[in-house]
C-alpha cells in the first residue's frame, strides 16, 4: 500500500521531472491505485513513464507495459477494455490503430 507521505513525495518528484504533470492530478492517480502496488516498483514505473517524451499525461503509468518491473506486473489493475473491439485494451487497441491507419486524412476526425 502506498502511504500519503510516499504519494506526496512521488508526486512532487514526478512534477519536477515533468512540470506539465500537475501535483494534484498525480496525487489523485496514485491514490486511486494505492492498494495495487508497492512504492518501489511504482517509483520505477512512474519515473520511466515521466522520462518518455511521448507520454503526455501520467495516466499510462498504471497501464501494463515494459516500464513495470516483472514482479509487479501481476498486481496491476486490469486495463480498461476497448468499447468498440472485444478482447482489446482501450489504451493500445490494435483494431483502433489499424482503423486510424486505414482511414483517409479527410476522415481523421471520425476515428474511434
């Protein structure tokens, strides 16, 4: 379990690394998942995501991926399912990605 002082320390550290990530939103995100993982693996995963220039928001921190130490992956919360494609996860749906690639530029606003 992540304690309040640990969450606050991590939120401030991440905010220093990524000033565009607000402390309040980081605290809220960590609090939402405070029972899922321990502080050590969370520090590794969150810092790794914060250093990825393509990661625009802190939301993907708690999604499965290579940023998590192997031992912590089993305890992660289940990712949200894609609303349009059964069996796919919303954050990395292969079908949505294929739809976006196949759609002509004039229809980009119609992507799922």
